[in-house]
C-alpha cells in the first residue's frame, strides 16, 4: 500500500509535509489495520475455543477450562502492535524517501520499483513455504492417526461395560477381598443380558501399565540375574473370554487361585516369541523379580496394544488375581445389548453384597479406547484447522500480489491487447507470473518438510513410517497448486477485461 501511494506521498511532501510526518501517518494506518486484525482474531479465537471445548468425543483433560483470559488478550495485543510496527515501518520509511521530481513526473506509470517487487515476491515464497510445512505436518498427523486406528486392538471393545471398585483395607483383608470379587462376578454373570464378567487391575490400552523384571528358570535361576521386563496384569478367570482376547496356545485359568496350588501364568505372543522363539512357551517357567516364586506358563494369548503410541506390543504376562488379592480392580462386563443400560442393575448387585461399597468410573470400553486416542485426534483436528487457515492466507496473499501486479501493468496489458494479444495469451502471462513464486515456495517447502521429518523422525515414534509416504506430499502439492491457480486466475480474468483504449488514455 505504501509503495502504491508514493505519488501521494510526493504530493504531500511537495506541499510541505516532513518525512517524519509521512512515516507517522503510514504507521498510524498500519497500527490501525493490525489492531483491527487483532480484535477480529481474538473474536475468532474466542469462538473457536468455545467450539472445541464443547465438542464431544475429544476427551482431552481440562479442555473445557481453556479460554481467553487477560494474559491471552494482553499477549495478543502486544503481538498485534509489534506486527504493525515491524511490517509497517519498512514500507513507511520506503514511501517517505521519495524523489519529488521523479515521482510527480512518473504519475500512474510507476510500478513501485524493483525492491518492493522483489520483497513482495519473497513474501509470497516465504508464505507458500510455511504453508507447505503446515499442510505436510497436518497430513502426517492425520496419516499417523489413521494408521493408529487401523492397528488391531487384540480384544473386542464393543458391548463391554467397565467399573472400578476399590475395597477399603480397614474392612476387607486379602481373603475377604478375593471372596468379594469372586462372589460379585458370579452375581454379575447371573444378571439377564450379561454374557460374561471378569476383572483386571487395569483395563487394556492403559498408558502406564505395571512393569516388572523377569527371571527365566533355565537361564537366570543359577546366577539370580534379571533378563528383562514385561507388563504384569492381575486377572480373574474368564477375563480373556470376556474381553475377546483370543487364546493362541494352552488354556485359560480354570478356577480362582488358591494358595495351596502351583502358580499358573499366561503370556502374550510377544513374550513367548521373545524368550522362546523356536519352541512352545507352554510348560516353561519364569518369575517376576527375585522374591516371587516361579510360575508355569499354561497358555499364550494374542497381544493387546497400548493405544497411546504406535509402538510394537510390549511383552506381557497375566497372573491370577488371587495370588495378590489387591484391594482395587476394574470389573469388565460383556453384555448382549447396549452396555450403558446395565449400569443400574450392576450397581444393585454391588449394594446387595455391600450396601456401603461405592462404584467408580462406570464407562464403556469404547469410551476408554476413544480416550486413549484423544490426544492424537485432537492434534490431527487442530493441525487440520491450521492447514485450512494457512491455505486461506496463501490464497489471499497470492491473489493480492497478482492483482497488484495486474494493476501496475495495466498499461502494458492494454498495449499487448492493442497489438493483438488474445485473452488466452493474457491469462497465460498473468497466471505464469503469479505461479512462478508459488512453485518456488512449493519446492522449498517440500524440501524443508522432508528434511525436518528426517531430523525429528527418530524422536517421534511412527513419524518415520508415514514421513516416507509420497502420497502426502503429492496431495499437499496438488492442493496448494490448485488453490494458487484459482487465486491467480481471478485477477488474470480481470486483466482480460481491460479496455486497451482506456488503459492507454489513462497514461
């Protein structure tokens, strides 16, 4: 805007305005524009935060507490003022340094000079480069989320209701706790519509499972050294049937654990393949740490994945709940209908056993799975919104620069049309000139995105896999080129409507 008004600035200077006054006028205009943009941005941010906070299914901790407070408003105003100063000072200074004689002679034929033209081109290239990076980032996050959802869970979450029960130590000893949960599960299985019921210390997809050291009998017993670590899960009988976890080898825990019987263990496929890659794990023995007895593996089950990352399944083993008799368990109930409808009758069964025993966190297993992937989904949605905003800004920037170029070259376009240039020739000339900067920014953005993903790929699990997906970069390039072509076509079409006689007469 400042460069297009150099003739106006020259006229003001000729009438006695000092350079400082010219700079001050342009700076005030720049700050007003920045202030209006900041106010509109705050309004949009206020609306967006309320919309995101009220969205269902995100399950982000304390998301509902987010909002626009005084610190956000203050920071926004500070950034707005700095933006107005930084991006208004240079053009204002440039416009104030006018040569009165030259500018008044040039009239409307001035194109603003080579430096402003190069600066505008550089800004378009930088804008496109950053937009490509944002678009690629959004594409990578969406691809990672899609792959995460495609990963087999290892269990069937549908029609499963979960509830947490924690027995007070002052009222229940170890034997009483074991008896309570055994009786409760029998009562739950007798409720009409309940297919099966079991309990576990933590539900599947838990972010921080219980890990313990493993000692193999034939390798580590003599030296009393630990081999590795594995996830440990205390479960009741029928847990695998209730959760739909397939049994690959061997058998399930047949009955509740008794202190006078040998300790039986069930391991995951990853556990079995890691320690006995070329033979069956059934019948092998190991113990968890140096102070526990050795247990015998009686079965191998399918791996259950943790959904907070795309990492390979960790080795895991399951031991009978009765071996420890911990006070708190998560009860899993598989139903034949909507699991939410069983919350009331199941609560009633708990009250019949103990009228003072509370039940916590009644949720479906599908809700737990959704919570486990909530962070990734939120990041994908947020980055997609940023990508849309980046595309919009790129489109506005390209359109503005090309429209400005058409305005500055109005006489040239009129001359070309007067000597026989067709509408197609004018369209091609304007679009090619506008797309030149876009293609340069696209190449730089793709190179920068590839380089950045290679550098941080090792620190973000799963990024290396999707970063090599050529489809993401092709889609980003096609979207950006399509938006840029539309942004260039509109002013190019307007250029074809220039009347050559009027364009030449105006000079």
